[in-house]
C-alpha cells in the first residue's frame, strides 16, 4: 500500500471515476495532484461539486490536494504541472473524451484528447521518473467479440467506433513506452461503470433520472443487448490495487462478470424508482455492441480484485444518492444534462495554475 509520503497525479479528477479514485487516495493519506479540463460535455457544476468533495476530504485527512485546470493533450501545460509538483510517484490517467456515439461525430477530437493526451503523459512520466503509470482503457476495444466472457488475450483488432480505436491506440502506445523505457504501465479495461456521481449521459444515471421524472427513456433495438455493469467502488478498488502494485506491462479487465440485458435493466430501475418507464423505441445505433462481459480472472490473480456489488445492490445505491442529491437540485429543470458553457479560464492554456481558493470554487459556474 502507498504510504502517505507518496504523491499521485490523477487526470480527470473532477469526473466520475477520477473523483472517486482521488477521494479514496486522499482518505488513505496519499497526496493527490488533480488535473481536469473542466469541459462542458455535461454540466460542469457537477465537476465543481466533485472538486469540493476532494477539497473537503483532503482537509479532513490532513493531506495535500492540488488542482490544475489543464488539457492533458497540451504538453506545455502538463509539463508545468510535472515541474511544479516534484516527486510525483505515480500517474493515474483517467481523463478522456468519453462516449461511443459522440465519437462518430467528432473523431478528430477523440484522437486529440485520448491518444495525444496519453502520449503526452507517457512521455512526461518517462522524463520525470514516475514509478508507475496506470491508465483507463475500455471494454469497447473488444468490438463485436462473440467469444464470452471477454479475456485480455482475445483479439482486439476490429474496433467498431473511433472511441474504441483511440483506447486501443493508447494501449499500444503504453506498451511501446514500456518496451523502450521500461516504464511500468497498466491499462484497465473498464466495463460500464455506474454509481453515485455518475455521468449523466450514461444509461444508469439517465434511466434513473428520466423514469423518476416521467420522461421517456430511449431503448435502442429490442432490449436484448447486454452489459456487464460495474459499480464504482469495485472499479476504484481495482484502480488503487494497480497503483499499489506496478506490474511491468499489463492490460487487465475490471468488470463485474455478470451481464444484464437492457430490458432487465429497465425493469430493475422501474422497481427501484417505483415508476413505470415511458419507452421511446429507437433502432440499433452504429458503434454499439450487442454484449460486454468481463473475464476478471487476471484481475483477481494480479490485483486481488473481487467485485462486491451486484446490479441490484449497486442500483439501490445510485437511486438513493439520486433521491438525496440530484433530483431536488434539478426539480425545476426540464433536462438534467446541460450543455451551456460556463465562465472558466481557458483550459488549454500553458499558464494553468492550481485552483485552490474558495472564490474560484464558488464563482466558476453560472447560477442554476
């Protein structure tokens, strides 16, 4: 286990998986340097709330948390972070442009953020002597794989979306940096992560929200597509284990190893929310795959990974969080997902500086 003297750079720290990971590191007494571009892909106020949580957690644990608003794909900005934050022990690279369907519309943006950003960080990790580099990959790299469950040894040469292709490219670049410079790199293929503070554009959050408010939910295809839903606490346990144990050069699945059909998922959400879903039927979408299903044997062997949350327990946690926090916050709004920009400093500037003052936290977004 990392000692409190260690310092971990967490990219995407204001996002869903990044904020939960940084929060757990801080609780353990590990100093965290957080980086996030604070994009308006979804309501940035959610990310500001995550930063408040990290600030408060750091204060309670009496450990350092420093935040930089920066674009991981801009080398000058990221090099400034590495220069200022001496003795970064490990990099936990979770920043990415997410979403299969949006990647069909803006493939260049996905290449810039995901591939270029990863290469920038790999090269800086090499240059500054980082001990361990852990990064997020995705179950999307398996494409339309028909052999189940998906194992790390399965072919991944036929991605079906630009998003998936960028994630596979990141895996190859990481392997190259290990081969050339012996940089320890571990890629974690996440399988449909959900839970409190989850992304509003993903089905678990979206279905809870829309069914709760009586709004239509979109069902693509006949509802027989299946996903391996993985609760956020289980994912964080795997990420932390990978940070604690440099593995050389490995790719590891992090999933639940149980699949749930879309129809069953909707039915479960209905039962937990206490309302019937209004279904908007739509055709299958390009880039979507019929099934994801993780073989976690390798994760168990290398990381001691043991998922603790089945889909019912995990969704109960999500619904409770939503009822306590998000529904009241948005009760006067017609839509949860907001796309309006907020008044923030330029995220891609090489002059990024730590966001540490209360003023900056409280005045970086428009009123609701």
